[in-house]
């Protein structure tokens, strides 16, 4: 985490340089690795990501100064919309959607799993993107 914050806070580096440096220390989980993972590892990854998001959501709720329209807030917003429409997803459904994405897009195995989750499971339920930016 300390390494990430150091790179993320480096104002002189552009986003591509930060990403390249981060890949050396903590590579992103992408389709190539995802397809080789056993089902329990996939569940663990999704569960872990969900816990981080939940922790941040709880902190933003309890400490108003932390509230931001960040990734975690958008996940919560998307989930609320899914609850409203009765289309919530289980961990296994999320895993199936990721598996299906990589199966249908074999040319996109370099796409990070979290980007697939955003594009397939979160973004379709949002009106605006992170920090109120337009959705692309």
C-alpha cells in the first residue's frame, strides 16, 4: 500500500508512468491470469475486492469528510440500482460474467479484471462516472 500511495501521489509522473511502475511492484490481475485461476481463487479475489469496497463505504458513511464519488461509491450506487431493479449479482454470477467477457473477447486478455467488473457489472447501472464525470 505504501508503494502505491508513493506512486499515486507523485505529481510529476503521468498516469502511464505510474501504471508502469506499479506493474513492477504489484501487477494487476488480468485475463491471462484470471483464466488460469481455480474457482476458489476467483471467489477469494472478488470477496477481497468487495471487502475493501465495503470498508471504504462504511468509513465514508461514518466520517463525512471522507465522502467522495470514487470507485467504491460508484460500486455502492450501482448495487443500490441493482437492488431497486431486482438484478443483484452473487459472487458466482460476477465470476461467470468475467469468464464470459474474456471468452467473448480473447483479444482483450490484457484488460484488468477490475476494468471488466466496472464495464460489465457496475457502469451499466450508473448515470455518471467517478467524480461526476460522463460515462464513456
